[in-house]
């Protein structure tokens, strides 16, 4: 029987320490790199309704319980009990990486408890941590699929075993706990697991790495949280080992699948499995910043630039191919075959946030906004109990095969599913929404930046002393006005900085004196000695606009998309007149677009029916008549709400008339 360890003393308690030990939690945040820019802390930003506030509350009220109930029902949590009891062997529920879903839920619960202090959330977290801790081996190894009676040995399948991947998510959960509460049982478990990884895979030991990156970002952030440079060094070793052919081949997949084809610092673009590539990039960015490795950071920035310019969808989604959940070639961006996994959207945000904190460049915050609204917010159903895994930009056949009471084996289906056979996305959404407000504000010296626009209260500790307190009132993205009232400020000049998105030509900023002027895309700043009651108003033009694809993107040549503010819009079959099919619709780009709440109305044409019974292929000797068809009014709605009214066909890019 495997020997397990019994923790005693303070480390054995998973209960909440008293309030005095939680004073540091105000500045708790998921990413804490070295450098001048820092994200706002847990107690510095509070959402008050609005788009993201509602999503965050639904996550707390419904999604967390939903995820736990499914993992209990399917036996994924019970896997830890079997290890602790020494009853492994035979059938083990879940894929080999199911432990990671439990850890991501624990991370979400830790951040949610830090945000609200909810005792019920704390009880959920404590119950899970007790069961996880009981399954840890005496030397720190922790996994329910390998290393125990009736199971394969430890680290015998680094390509597909996901052991280090799971450990990485455990470490990220512990980071949430140590930053919001302090050291407790979960942190002790993670510390011992990280120590075991360092012994097993450190310099002079096993020269291995995991087929699925994640351990890198987990080690780097835990090293920061616990001030333990050994963990940062181990993360660095894993990053440097990547791309040297260390991992064995997987049938039908090249080494690029797990980024083992080119060393990280030599790569020019992300390729292979999108989530793996992006988790690796996040870990590499952490290592680069904490070790002062400018060359490595420049490599990640270079990869971001080319991948965003050539391999990223209008929604911010990444991943063109279903076969390997991966990036395609440059400009391989087919809307109906887009994979755009929700987890890749989360991972994209992770990378962009790290690059923003490292450089302060607005382009990273712009991509975060695009991905937040059109990938992360698209995944959960309004009630927080069903999710999209893949996020295509065109649905040719209305979804009808989602099972409401069982695991769904397919990642793509056109209808949000309550759970998946591989259910990485619901827990990733849960942990992201629990921390969304911590990506909205940053601080650099006496400059406070509103990185994302959301209604809420901000009370930020300035690096140079004192606090700047703000109340943000906005209906964004439905409306474009963002009003910021100063409710407290130090007696010296400070800077309030607001992001003007790259699409917002014509934005205007009004300062506390009532002086209004143009605000070009980038950063709009007001520097002064603020007084309580001062107000700064940013007005962003959120009227519907046409967006044309690059002509190199073959799959959407001859089409156009419609955006409204940060929202990508789509045409859904449920909004078409009776008898009109989605594939027959053409959009009249010469006609003006009309605002329609948070969507748009446009004029178009509905082509006459095709097919004459002759059985000939759909091609002709001459060009089509661009004016053929019957006039039709088109209603476009936010893509992030598609399929909320039932199964439908849908498209983002509409052929032009």
C-alpha cells in the first residue's frame, strides 16, 4: 500500500485563519511579477453590477456548485478518496487529467472566498482540500491516476500522462489560497508537491518535461507567492527543455503538438495545441520577467505579434483545427471549422495580461477585451450551468445532440452543454470569472489605469503612498460612456489613465474642468491634484461598424462582419424571416447600419432557392448577379449570446451584396 503523510499543527488545518492574518489579502492578485506595473488587488476593486458583475455573481451562485456536483457525480473527486484508502486499481473514473479539474475548481473557490468571505464557499473548499491532502504520498507526489496499486508507475507516460500538468493546477490553486488567506493545508500540500517535482526533474536529475505545459506557470507563480527561488528555477528548466525533441512521438501528431519542435526562445509563432502553446507562453513570460531574461520575453512578444496578426480569429479565439485542438497555418481561419476552445481564450488572456504588466503596451489589453467579451463570456449559458467548449464563428446545422443529463463526448455541438467528457472549460471559466475584476485595473507609481471598462468601485493603494478612490459608472458595452468620479485622492498630482480601444476612432475625454477633447486610440490621461467629486468622462463610439477580413484569409473572402463596441455580432437563423435560410442571406454594405440595443440592424438580400433538380454541382459558367434576390431586413446580435434562444444556425462573416 502507498504510504501517505499525516500533516499536523497549523499545516493540517483547512479552516480560515482569523481576520488579522488576512490583512494582506487586500492586495492579493493572480499574477505578481517583478516590475513597475502591478494589477489591482482583491480588496482594491469591486464590481457593482453591469456586464461583468452579473457574470461574476452567476459564477458564484451557480457555476461553482454546478462544477462540484458534476465532479462528485462522476467520481472525479472520489478518485482522491480511493488513493487515500488504498483501493485503487480497476476502473478509475475520468481521463488521466481529471485531477486538474478539481484543482481549478479549488482555485476558483479560493478566489471567490477571498472576494466575498462567503462561509459556504469556504466550506466547499475545505472539504475538497481535506480529501486532496489525504491522497498525497509521503514524499509529496500527488496524482490519482499513476503511482499506486493497479496503476501505471509514476512519470511513465510524460507525453500523455499529464501528471505535471495536474500538479501545475494544484500549485495555482495554492497561490490563490496563500495570497488570500495565508499558509494552510492546501499551501502545505502544494509546497510538498512542488518540492517533489524539483527533486525528480531538477538539474542533474530526470531530464523530462510534461506533454501539456502548465507546471511552468504554476511553479513560477508559487515561487513568487512563497518567495522560493527553487520553484522559479525549476520553471526555467522546464521552459528551456522544451523544443528539443525530448518527448516521444504521438501517432498522427508532430512534435509541434506539444511545442517540442523548436526551443521557446527561437520560435516565431505559436503552433500545435493552442492551450498548450499559450500556457507555455505564460510560463515563459513569468520566467523571463523574474529572471531578467529580456531575450526570452522578446521571444514571447514576437510570438504574440505574429500569432495575433495571422492566426487569431475576429473574436480573439485561437485554434483553427479540430484534429489537434491547434493553431493552423498563417491565415488559416475558417469560420465554420474554427475550434477556438474556451480554454485557449482563457490562456490567451493569461499571456496578454503578463505581457501588459511587463511592458505597459495597450495592444495586450485590447486583445484581452476582445477575448473576454467574445470567447470567455460566450462560453457560459446565462444561468451559468452549461458551456461552449469550442467557439466556431459559423454554425451550418442547428445543434441537436447535446445531452442535458450526461457527459457530452463532443466538444462542438452548437448548443451549450452542462458537462463534457473532457470538461476543462467550465472550471477554467469559473476561476477566470472569480478573478475578472483583478484584470480591470493596474497601478504604476502614481498612475492608476482602467485597463478594462466596468461599473464598480476602485480604491487603489498608490506605490508612492496614499490612495486613489474612484467610482466607475458605465453601461458599457451597451453604451459607450464611462464616467469616473473621484471619491478620495492624495494631496499631490496623480494620473488617471483610461484605455481607448483600437477601434474607437472618434472617442472623446472630458476632464473635471469640463474641457472636452479627442481621445485617440491608446491611453487617455488626466494628471492633476484631484479632489473628491471630480469627474472624468470617456465617451467611446460603440455604434455598429463593418469589419472586413484580410484578403489573405481565403475562407471569408467576399464577406464582412459587424461589430458594435467590443462585441462581435452575428446573424442567427431565429432572427430571419420565415422561409429565409441563413446561407441565402447577403448583407448590403452600401446601406447604413442601425443601432439595435446592443446589436445592429442592416439591409440585405435573400437569394432565390438553389437547385433545379438536375443534380449539377453548385457552380456556373458566369459570375453571379450581385443584385439578385429579395430585400430583407437583418438583425445581428452579440455573438456571445448566440444559441441562448435555442438551437440555431449562425454566422459572423456574412457574404456581401
